[in-house]
């Protein structure tokens, strides 16, 4: 499925309902092209999955736990430095 305007519109509505005014608590990078951002909003914690895969790019909320590398990659550390504690 192409990542076109109607798909982006649906994603925006789903994420606005759950993540607006949420606080970024944790950031993980389980794979080289994937990030999981833990956001606390409305007394619930949501996991936002961002994938830049060339075959299947995606952005959605997830419940799955993925294993993380023992040492986080440098990009993940950079995101943690600048985004942890921030508000959406």
C-alpha cells in the first residue's frame, strides 16, 4: 500500500487522539531502521513505532516488546539527549 495523503491523514487522526500533550519517556532502537518511542499521555503509556524500512515504512502504536541491543546505537543516544522529557 502506498504511503499517500489518505494514509497520512488516518495516521494523524489516530496519533492526535492518543499522543497530544504526551511526555516522551523512553526511546529505543531495536533495529537499524526502526525506533520505538514511549509516550505517557492521559495516564497511559503508548509505544510509537517508527520504521524507515525501504520495503515497509510504517508509523503506528504498538503493544509488542522487541529486544534491544545491549549498547544503544549513537543515533538513539542522540535522540535521547534531545527528546527525553519533551512534550508532543
